[in-house]
C-alpha cells in the first residue's frame, strides 16, 4: 500500500470513534506495540499484520496502520489474541513443551537455539512469529481455528493415547500388499526394499516413522517420515501397476502442493543406500554419519 493509505494510531482511533489512549492500550495488550525508552515501537506481530514506520517533518517517526483497519470488525480480527503453545496446552491438558514438540513433529515449527521458529507450513496455517519482549526468545502464535485442525487433533490424540482405529480402508496398494516384512526396529513393512530402507535409517540412528499420515486434509500416508528435518521418503517400487502409478502421481502433486521436503527412491537407489541417502538427507539438515 502507498503511504497515503496508512493512518497513525491516533488518526485510526478517531475514525473508529474511540479515544486514542484506548486504542494504544488495546494494541499494547495484544502485543502489537511496545514502549521502549518512552517511544512506541512495533513488535514483530505488529509488523506482521501491517504496521509500519512513517516519517513526519513535524512529529518525526511514528507508527502507521493500514486504512483497512479503520473498521471495528477488522481491528478485532487483526488484533485478536492469538494462541500460544501454553494456551493450546491449557485447552488439551498438555504442557507448552509437549504442544511445541507436537507442532514440531507436524512440521509447523522448528527448534531454534532457544525457542521455536515458524516454518513455511506453519505460516500457511496462519501462524505468526513473535518473540518475548524481555528475553528475545522466539515463539509462535496461532489463530483460533487451529484448534479444529484435523492433523493437530490427531497428533494430540496419539500422544494422549486416545486415537481411535479407523475401520475405513484405503482403496490402494495397501489392500493388496500386506505388511509382513519385519525390520530390525520392529516395524512391519510391505516390501523387502522398504525393509532395507527402514534398517538403514535405524542403523544410522535416524528417528523415523513408517506410514505416517501427512498433516493435511487429504487422506495420504507417506512411506517414511523423519521429524528431525521434516523429510518424507517415498519408495516407488511398483512401476508396472497402473493403479499404483496413478496414486504415485496424486501423492507427488500433494507433496508439491504443500511444499513438503521429499526424497524419492527407486529400486536402483535402494541397492546403493550408503551413497544415496546421506547426500539427500544432508540437503535437509539430517546428518547420517
């Protein structure tokens, strides 16, 4: 937006019809602004929703807001108190740390040196990066509708031991190929190639899940998931099956749609995992040796 489409906080308050002092207090309580050395400053959250600094010859630097925030509903929507991990934990009777671990496993945040950083996936879900005003430790705020996200609810149920087995069956190769190959770590997989991949990950001491549901609305399961780098591994091994090839095309389009980190392996790759996987995993920050 151009500068003439921005209003100072006082001007915005006048348009809304409330005292400027009240609007300043509202923005302060919602962590959109903070006062440092007797001057108002934008927080990362304030910048995220559109606040910026403008210069005036008379008043010097001041904070301005998009003109679209001049209606009360928009103000409330933009300045709503978003949910922290602690707030989410209260809703589900879990600690903030546990909630952050769940969000990290889903690929929505990632561990920083201290605190948590928002990922691209988390941003797509409405997450906003913020930081503690005193310590500077980063954390993420979430919109209210995150509490209805199916992937989050499913992971919380898993952690709390409340997950229900679905009686619905997927009409794909899982019905045709039984998971009867036992990997070293105890996973039962559907082919010898998958067993070799699973064993390689286990021997490399890389934490992984087998047939983890993708954190999306579509009912899609990956072959392997490595939470450390938020990496998915797919082994394409049934190239002579037309139904499988169609499903492969659909799965790849879903990975691309959500921008997930994906490693694709074929039969030739499986025969040379020691050379192939370390290189591919390193691209996503996962060190094998």
